[in-house]
């Protein structure tokens, strides 16, 4: 469900533009590894300019604060989007 949502968001040019317009500020946003918008930028950039269009989501899910295994729990995609 997470990959489906990320692909949908990535393929929406207006959403991708908003993500790319985010400017990280350590004083305001905390450490990079915990900053969801920053990690989403990195993931989108890897999808867009990476050699094979594949990216790992580990850093993004870590920024969510999920504990081990939470990324494997089944949820509806609209529930994830809401959260």
C-alpha cells in the first residue's frame, strides 16, 4: 500500500512540485533523518534522476517513526494518506 501511494503522489506533477519546493531548515525541521518532507524529497529525486527509477523507502519510513514491522502491517491506502 505504501508503494502504491508513493507512486501516485510522485506521478502527480503539482504534488511533486510542492515536495520539491520544501526547503529544509535544521532549526525548524529537526534532524534530516526525522524530517518527513526532506526524506520524501530525497525519495522523489531518486525516482526521478536515479539510473533505474527504483528507490528504497527505508529512510522515509524511518522518518515516520515507525517501529520494526509497522511498514509491513496491512492498511488501506486512503488510511495511510489520511495519517
